[in-house]
């Protein structure tokens, strides 16, 4: 069997091949994809922290943007080309696609995020022999505050037959029978928030709320 040499490429031809390979490599490196988000759900109209996994992200501040159903996320931070975090926009209930844009390239991966019905923790004011009291005396709250990023949210409902007044992080509130108050207040992990009912000697006249960063 005879030995045959492969034809040699001219310098120009070799340069052309290398140029094509370089372009292909660059395109592959620039591909922007979203493979997963965590968590996959979060409350509507609140800023929840979401981690976005994928490829092609740019770690330079402001170079990578994230959208949920076309609405821009805030506080986008990319720690690598494969991981970013962002705060969800104030969107209504529903399932929307999550996209990442770097330069002129936007991901087309079919990854979604579901905004769920806003349902923060709730504490009732109940009638008792020694006066009105809270349905519980302690809780930990990390439910994302509505609209305001970095806050938590708590609902207090008056289930007694008379108006009830209490003080909390945002001041004094009087609740009519059957009404509900939503308190949107800042997180302070070093000092719990205290809600205290007026004019009562009930054992649970005080509600202590430990707050943690929303997630």
C-alpha cells in the first residue's frame, strides 16, 4: 500500500480556516442561556431574591440584565458567567419567562418563574376574659414586603366585637371589628419588632416579631 501525503494548505487558506474557527468559538462563548431559577415561585408585587443559573453571563456591573416577563429585575449581581442573582419586579400573579441579556444577546431558554398570590403571615386579635389579645405571642417573619424591597409584611386582623388599638413599628393603629391591617416594615435582625395592644391585661397583649431578610 502506497503512502500518500495530505495536501498542504496555503498560508491564505490556513488563515481563513483559523478565522472561521475563531468566529465559531467566539459565538459559542457568547451564547447566553438560562437553565434554572431558584426559587421558581415568589409572591406577586414584592421583591424576592432569585438565583439564575445558565451560561454566558457577564460579571461586570451593569453588563447583564434580567427580565421577568419583559419587566426588568433590580439589583442584578453576577458572581460568575454561570450564576446571577436578582430581585423580582413588582408583577401580578402568573407565570412568566425569565430571560437574561448580555450586550445584544438575549437568552431564549424556556425557563419560567411563577408569581403567586400575595399571602403574608396573619395574626388575629381575639376576645378573652381579661381583654383582647393576639392569637400568638411570637413569630418569625421573612415574607417579602409589598412594593418596598428589604421590608417584611404582616397582617393583623381584629376578630373582636369592638375597635382595638395597638402600637407597632410604624406607629399606633386602631382597627375596627372585622378589619385587617397590613404592616410593611423594615428588617432588623438585631432587634425584634414589637406590637402591643392598648387597654388590656390579656396574657398575649404583646406580639414579638423576629424579622429576617426576605427570600
